[in-house]
């Protein structure tokens, strides 16, 4: 079983509800089992800056799926939640974005799939929530916490958990 790190975000609609729905649809409990999830963070837009702020979250999962099958699942969940990748501006507004960040220690460079995520170590909006759940995880030779320490995190704000939801603790699924 592989351990996979996944980033989720969005800035259109009821984003936190959409993120909850995305995690529930992505993690079926058998082929993909949720190990941990970060808090939600409001983050400034990246790439295209003239748009609403994003809400970002990271999760760690165990999976029996291959990297390609897991990517297909992520794209299916995005589509089910209203994302139309073929009709949107790159780095523009979206209801949901699900990115595979790292799959065990596997390195893959294929059409449509690069692991670890090629811009992971440059993006504070990913590393802040990721550092909450796996600060000592080494990706591309760098600890998550060390990569984060090199970046500007201004404008990133941890959001209070919605009523009834805490942060899931690793392995046991206990809140």
C-alpha cells in the first residue's frame, strides 16, 4: 500500500463544503484510505492574482491504486464537483483542484502526470497545510518543513475548523 500526499483547493462557491465533499468522494475507505488531513487555510491567489483568495487543504492517504488510477480518480471527483478543466483559465478561479503531490518516493514523468508535483516545493499555499500533517516527510530530497522555511507565507491564514470537524490524526483516524 502506498502513502500519497494530496493537495486540494478552490476559490469558487462554498469552497470548504466542496473540499469536504472532495475528500469524502476521493477517500472511499478501501482503495483510498484517509490517514490525515490538515486544517483549511485561506491563501492569496497564485499565478493569476486578480481573483478571490483560495482555501487550501492537504491530505495523506494510503492507496492500493497506481499513480495513474489515483490521478484518474482525482480528475473524476473534480468533474463531479463542477470543475471543467477544458473551459477554465490556467491558474484561474475554480471550484476544486485536486493535485497528487507525492506518491511514496516514486518519481514519474509522463504525459499528464509528474510526481513529485513539479512546483510543490515553490508553493507556500501547499507547504503550509502539508507541514501541518507531515513536517518531516522528505520529498525530492527536502523535508517539507525545510522547504516551507524558505518561502514567504504572508497572507496565508489558518481557518477555524467548522463545527463538528477537527483535524484527523495520522493512522488512527481519531479526532
